[in-house]
């Protein structure tokens, strides 16, 4: 007796639609799980990298040994900022955070928040609402932790006083909203090119729309003045001098007047909503 070939079952259009929809759901769910798994492993890698760098105790007056960090960044094909964030990540979190939602991009934003309670608030909100990195950034900048009250007065930075470590400087470049390259007049005909981070504030990264707006505002304002006044304080983790920058659009003000009464750029960026307290 001959074998009778099995004829495939026919499928109607509705059944086919169910099949294709199920397959698409399975595929998209799988991709989502894979992305989250990769994100979790990336977090572990960044955290472990920070811990490994900490083991070397690369400390000096200017923060972590800049020359070593520059070499590391070059050899592993990353940037110094990422390495410093890894160290900060390991210092801030005693273990790798357990999360199904947040990725490294989220934690880079969270690491800019100094107060633990405030950082925890945004962590919970971001996870509960499944925020993207940009949504988290906007929430932080909008000060939702402070209930985001309309018309709320910007936080005030103390205005420096005293004449120590006050220099006249020419703006060479605006790296981003809170980082400048200045030609600093140190006196006695000595000038020095320095990278200055504005003290007490943090602007969004230059790769974001908000960061570009902040940098453009600073660039526009400072392009209108022949010089600025700089009051330096200490050095940050990236080896940049921290400082307060003062300027004035009033051409009749001399350098001493500008330092005492001019616009403090750090505070102006807070008032305009381009920066947050750091």
C-alpha cells in the first residue's frame, strides 16, 4: 500500500493574522529582554571598572592622576569622563543597582545629584514611570523633587568675597554650559591657559538639546565682553579648576567693579534654568 502524503493544514486569514501577531510579540519581547540583559551587564561592567580603578588609589591634589586616566581612556577606546563616572558610580552605589528599567545613561544623570534622598526620589520615579534618559533629565532640571512649583525662585549660590585668587581672564572657548577655557592673567606678565568648571552648578551634557542651548547662551553672552573676572577655588575630579565667573555688559565698569557687582555667570545659569545646583 502506498504512503499517502500528509497534506498541510490550510490556514484562514484570521488565523494567519493571529499567528503573525503572536510571532511579532514574541520577537519584540525577546529583543526587549535582550536589551535589558545587555543594559544590566553594562551596569555591572561600569561598576566593576570603577572599583578596579579605585584599587590603584590614583589620587593626587588634582584628583585622579590625569595622565594615567588619559592613557587608560586612549588604550580602551573610551573617554575620560566615562572613566571618572565609573569611579563615581562605584563610590555612590555599594553594589550594582538591581533594575529592570534604568540603563547607564540614566545613572549618568542620577550621578549628578548630590543629595542621596533626592537621587533616590528620581530613581524611583524613573523606574515607576519607565522614563527615558531624556525624560529623567528634564525632571531633574525641572526640580520635580522640589515639587516643581511654578515661579519658584532659583536656588542661590553664595557670592564669593575677598580678593584672593581673583584674576582677569579672556574667554578662549566655551566647551559646554559649565566649562570654559580661559587665558588667565596671573600677574607679573604671566598668563596661563586653564580649563575652568563653573563651581556649584551642573549643566546638561553638550550632546543634548538642553546642553546645546546652555552652551550657546554662555557663548553669546561672553562674546559680547572683552574679558571676565575669575575667582578660583579648588580642583574637581577631572582635574579642572572650579571657579566663579563674573562679567558685565556695562563698558564703564572696571575689573574690580565687575567682580563686586557684575553678573555671576554661575548664578545666572541657575536663574535662567540652564543649570541645576551640583
